[in-house]
C-alpha cells in the first residue's frame, strides 16, 4: 500500500481509478472486489482510494479490504481528515498517474471488462462513456427507469451527439473514462 500526496510528472499507467469513500458501508467490499477482478492487466492501471473525514473503524477495515481484494494491484491509499466527496476526488486527481481517469463510487461495482473496454474506446479527444444499471438494495433486481441508462440507450450508436443530447450522461463523474488533459486545472 502506498500513500502519496505529490502530483505525478508523467503518466505511469493507462488508467487511474479513483474511489472516494466516507464511512464505507456494505457495498464497499463488492466495489473493491470488482475493481480487483478486471480483465485489463493490473500493470496498466492504478487504484486510488481516498478515505475522507472518518477514522476508525473505517480506516482499519479499508486497509483489510485492500489487502484482501487488491494485494497485487497498484494501490494508493490516502486517508484525509477533511470530509467531502469533491475534496476526495480532487485529492485523487492530484496523485493520479494515469493517462486516463475514471471515478467509481464506493457503493458501485463494475463489470470485469469495464476498464479494458473503456480503454479500447479511449481517445485523447473523446470522453468514453458506458451504460449503468441501478439495483435494489435488498432484492438485487434492476430498478428502472433510471435517467442515465435511458439517456445512454437513446444515444448509443449515434454519430450526431451534441453535449445537449448527452447532458444526462454527464451529470456525474462516474460512467466515464476521461483523458487527464480534460481535467487539468479543473476542480470538483
């Protein structure tokens, strides 16, 4: 486990996965397991976990989950006192060494091919996006309608997409792979 607070001078990885977390709950374990189970070679991506605004028992639990699910991955674990998801995302950006950046919330999980497919579609001048599916907490059944999913389905395969068409997809930072040049200088 590495802790870092310096801005990298170059891109050391293809992708930086930033996971902000505050008092991580029951889904955090599934989140980390899904990130650790990627088909993309683990040398191509790093995982940056920013635990913000909380201490024990979450600090010890997070370290244990990293050891359990990400023992041979490139992990930067950062613990900061200041709370706030925006602050945590900014801290992740500051230490990211990837050419591309993606954000995953601690209560989300991703498919095993998420990083590989997103990287295949990546382009320095394009934001790669993917579909998302919400699930019921108890039954694990898909819950629809879900605005980002509906917007994605309307746009997939089209070549005439404008930012106006895609605004429902761009409301949040998740579901995307961004070239780091899109982010430089911008803050949450």
